[in-house]
C-alpha cells in the first residue's frame, strides 16, 4: 500500500493558504495546516477538519517549527498580505519573512523536503518597466511604509536561494500578482474586496490617485494551478504567476459598479506613498517552463467572487477588521 505524501502549508487559514489546502487534499496528500490566526480565519478551512488526511496546528512560524514524521513538501504562505495588515503589524510582517522562513528552511533541510515560498510582485516595488519580468530587480523604498512587506519578501527570496545553493535544499519561488476569489477578506485594504464591499454597503467607491494606475487580476484557481505546477517542476529561480490582462483602477471601479448593478459614484483620494503605478506580470517563463497561463477571464471570475460576497451577512459586510495586534508588535 502506497503511503500518502505529506505537505505542510503555512498561512493555511488565509485566502490563498486555504485554497491550497483544498487542492492538495484533492490531489491525495496528507495536509498539515499551520496558522497563528493573526489574519487567517478558521472558517476558511473548517470544512476540512473532519477529513482523516488533514490536521491543523495553531502555531507562529516565527518561533521554532516542529513537525513529527516525514515531510515531502513545505509551502510557506504565512504572512500579512494587505496594506492594512502590514501597516498595523510591521514587526510581525518582518519576522515571518525572516525568522519564519529561516525556521522552515531548517525544517526542509532536516526533513529533506522541497519548499516553495510565496513571494510577491511587491518585490518589484513601483516598477520602472512594464510588464515586469523576473529579471527586473525592482524599485523599492526600503524605509517607506510598504518597505516592511517588500523587503521581507526580498529577504525571503535571498535566504531561500542561499539555502538552495549552499545547503542543496530543494526550493521554489513563486512571485504572486494580484489574486482574487472567494474567501478574500473584506476591508483588508486590497482594491477588489474594498470595491465590492463598498458596492454592497451602498457606499461610493474610493479610488486612490487619479485612477490611471494599473493592476492585473488573476482568479485564485488559476493561481493555485500555477503554484502546484511550479512546486513539482525542476525550476529553482523565481517565476511570476499572475494574469497579464491589465486594467486601470478607474476602469475596474466602473466594472464593479456594472457587475453589482449599483449606482454609486467613484470618488478620488490621494495616492498612498510608494503605491505602485503599474502592475502586470510577464509570464513568459510560466508558459515555457510550466505550460501554464490563466484560463478564467476577469468577467467570469468576478461573477463567482461577487456571488460569494453576497452570501455574507450584513454584520460581516459592515465589519472593520478589529483584531487586536498589540501583542505582536514586539
């Protein structure tokens, strides 16, 4: 009888982590889900708790990580990922991208496991080239308000590659561009849930800047497929995974108004410091190495996401994230 392969997924109760748990359960893995629940929500994975091939560990990966038994793969997706979060908990954001990845690389080395890290398009900062290829080194302000997230991810890439070259640890690096879908948190500062939340509450849609800055939105199922293929590939250098279909924020706001059938206006506020003006992935490598490209168009993905948000209660729609972060700024 064959033994199931075992995978550790950190940040498992978050938006992306929970979808990855679903995918690896579907593929027949034994999944160990780890999360300290600072920004994650157990509701995202509670449907898996009854399964014999799933277990949950309430743990902060910035502290020593111990997983009994064999381990085949580690997916490091633990990190605050929205501007509201990493501005509230900057120290924790830096720790999970430094101490956390150090602990997990050590675990991967001991277990002889392959590790993939969730990097981000934010390593490119406010880019001077568009679209952004993996060879572009970025334009990042290390001491600006976004620096705690951007530099944590850049360090995470550097130490991961160091463990790969010096210790021979099997590692993979995925640079994730804007992703959306069910289980996103409302009021977390990201543009899509912010727009839909405002529309459902009957509020005007807030655009920061003049609306000409761009984003490229990838549906979560497409992203998970790309991550899965990269993990199982033989390629150790960073790979962009995202949808190159670029749209301005102003146009996107109008799409949301049309989708929701509301009659709100779009209002404009000053652009936050260091907010990137352009965001579009060059996915040449993903196409060539992984035979991957997104399949879900934005109109279809937005309909699915909107239907998910419509199922939320009025209390959830009105809720501003009230988690107490004071104990984590140490």
